[in-house]
C-alpha cells in the first residue's frame, strides 16, 4: 500500500467556490476517481473508502457538488431543479482534476452513491473523459436518452430490496449497456435495502469496485467506449 496525503482543494463553478477533498498517493500520473455523495449531502463514510482507494494508487477526489446550489438535503423538487447545475459542476470538477500534476488525464473514473450515481452516469453519457463508472444504488436518468452520445464500462451495485431506488433501475441500466455492447458488471445483493447497511455487503461491494477500477483505469481490458 502507498502512503497518502489528504488535502482540501477548491475550484470555481458557476461563480461559486466548490470544495474537493483530495486523497492522493505518492505516485504521479495516477488514475483518478471523482466520488459523489447522495441526496443526504454528506461524505460521512466516504473518507475511509477514499483512503483505501488512494492506498491502491488512485487519486481520489470527494466532490462537494451541493455547494453550487447551497443545498443541504436534496428532495425530489430540489433534484429536478438543480440536476443540470450539478452536472455542470461535475464537468468543471473533471476539468480541474485532469489538470492536477498527480493525475493521468486519460484515466479518470467516477463513483457515485444514489443521487451521486445518477449524476455520474449522466455525465458519462456525454463526457468522453470519463472512462469508467461505479454505480452504488443509482441509475441512468431517463432524460439522458435524448442527449446520450456514448457510454463507458459500468459496475452496477444494488440492493434487491431497495425501496428508494428500485432494483429495476439497475436492470434497466444493464439492458442499456447490453444494447450498446458496453462492458459492465452487476451485483444485486439479495435482501439489501438502499444504502446496503450490512457490513458484509459493503465489504464485498468495496472489493468489487476496487477490482473494477483497477481493471478499467489502471490497465486491463480495452477501454474504448461505445
């Protein structure tokens, strides 16, 4: 495992100063992962996960995208109103991250939880800089059917008993990826609810996501998107 450093960076998006919590390995030209929280708007629990990825050689950036809209918690009306602004913030975050000296701009991936996963998948459908996405209990917004220009490899992690984001969202994304002939992996956890909650499920999901990111960002299969 590599030694890591943690710092807080800021960039501008829509005239607002947006924070990125950076977890950086010693190595330069590292693959990068931009990670997004869900509707609760907090990074609790994400720090340890980011640190573990950084120890494995990834430059990890936790994006405080709610700062663009001064949102504390996102209910459905808030999401509908602000989703395009958050997407622009994510675009600006990638533009900032790709210029960092620790980052290989050709190896950038996204990881999102719930609402954050929706944003990551939506961004991946229009931004060729995104080479892989890890989707924790999210989905592809239906509106992206009108704007989709490409797709990249996706790891889908979802709970079978999710009452917040139904598991049908995972299967719908799976069908889309199959239709476009885009590589993907999917794991549906029997009995798991939104946010999983079970330590064994989280441990398994963490190992799967690390393996997937190593494969598509740190070398492995052909990464050409559809």
